[in-house]
C-alpha cells in the first residue's frame, strides 16, 4: 500500500455489521463528525442492505459504502486470497481456530466474515486505509484485525455493550493486537480488565457515544401532563416488564399517567400480554418503530422519560442508552437505573433519578416524585442539558476519537 506520508491526514476504513442500520444512529453521527474533522471514510458493511427506512445522513454515505459480494463470489475470493497470501491467511485462520474452537457458531460466522472481507479486498486495497476501525468488538473487529494482517496497517475497535458483556470473541488476543482500544464508558474499562494480565496493562480510551446538542432543541414548555415516554428495542435489557409492574402500582395508587413505548422487537407480544393482564391497556401504548423525527417530537411532548434498564441473567446490558442522552438534550427529565454506564450520564438527584434495577416499587416512587414536582423537573432538565453539552457532544468526542485514530495510524 502507499506511503502514508504522501497521503491525506487520515483515511479510515470503518467495518460495520450493517450499513445503513436504523438502530445505530450513534455510529452514523460518529462517521459524519469524523468526516467533519477531515477524515476520509470508507465503509465496509458485513451484511447486505436490509433496512426499510434509511436516514438522510446514511444515504449521503452510501457511495462510500461496500456491501458483501455474494456468498459464492466471496468464497471464491477467499480461495484466491489464500492462494496469493497463504502464510497470512493460513496464520490468521489458525489463530481463529485456536481461539474459538469452543465457540463453533461464532467461529463459523467469523469464517464467513473473512470471506466477505475477501470479496471486497480489491476495493479495500484501492481505498488504501491508514487505519481500519470497527465500532463493535465482535465480528467487525475480527474483520478489521484480518484486514490489518493482510494490509500491514493498524486496526482499532470500539467496545460498547453486548459485544463485551455477553460475547468474548478472542478479546484477550484482540486487545493485545490492536493499535487502539476504545470504549464508551468507564464501567466498560473496568469490565475489560478481565482480559488483561493486570488491570490497566493495555490502555483503553473512553470516548462517549454522543450527539450534536445544536441539532436538538431544548424545550420545557408545551408538554403533556403525566405523559411518560420510553424508547428502545423491546428487549429484556430495557426492563420494560419492570416498567409495566411499576405502572400497575401507579394505577393502584390512583396516579394519573399515560405511557408511550416506542420500539419493536421479539418481546412485544409478551409485553402486550403483560400490559393487558395488569389492566393497563387504556394507559400504555406500544407504538412500534418510529422515525427519529417522531421520536424527537415525542421527547418534546412527554413529562418524563422512563428507562428501567436491567442486567439479564446472561450478563447482557446497555452501555448508556443513546435515547437517555437525547432526552436530556431535549429537556426531558429521566428516571432510570444504576446499571452499567448509566450513572456516568445521569447524576442521581441532580440531572435525573436512578433507582436499583428490577425494583418496581422504587421505580414507581421515583416517577411519582417527579410527576408531582414541576420545579424539580425543571432543575433536572437544565442540569441534564448541561451534562450533555459538556461530556456527550459528538463534535468534542469525535475530535478525541480522531486524535486517537490519527496517533494510532501514524504514531
């Protein structure tokens, strides 16, 4: 590949599971912000396009994106790549087999990932990245690692939530091999120490998953009384079953409220059945998937955002739900739980309320406490906006990431 000294400041190949991806707006914001700092981007999607809704910002990046070449073509490309670079490809395959033979499903999917990389290898060589970055620590990071071995260029990755809480796809080896390890919370740094000989032996940079506060209006007027809002995939980690139990307690107390839950997922039928069994059908609406504009409108209309996140028995959890950051930026006070990195965003009693996970009694008390206290809601809203502006501004956080990538690529 070309001498980086004669190249633009930073060419970054982003390796993602799927692009465009409606649920990964945070990655889209990061991409645009990095481009704003001067990075030249190429995007390798490991899955073919499948989204029915595409954000305008994602559509702008499609010309920089490559998708899989197809199963047969990808496998043939892998055979050809193996013939041209037998020692590199064979050595990497041996590394995968040694590290993942106890995880047959993940191993098979990882091998498929390598084939998809091979199917786009000619384009990758033409793009000639200075660094290969994966915004997830699982298959995208494996692909970035493989490209690094083939190209001789460094790779980096960001870890977020399930990719380290549930998965362990050769994290010890990836941390030892990467030029830059990034994660989105300080809690994650502590969690990742288990893959090091001693805690802190491998530096991990914290770069928050962030947003642009200038694109979100802070608004306190015109809100509907007693309107509760929850946004997220209907997934066990969101704790929506705990929310429904808490709302049933509010109904028993005679508290006025309406609850709107935006999002869809495999848990929908079970949650709707729970809602109906609790007698909440007229007060809790499952709205399904909504556009980002509709979600923003709902944030400006609600009284409280309630997200009772939990840790599942398998250890899965959110890092920091991006909807909480958006809610604070929009002036919507938040009630959530002391799970994972959430306390790094919400200062309990200052910019929101945090309760223990899986405690519907405490959750109901926190909701009531804010529903009846408009002065406290105003104070929490103002403090929440300040928190986002200081610590979760994508222009600042992406600048930090750009600096880390630049150092890793050229340092």
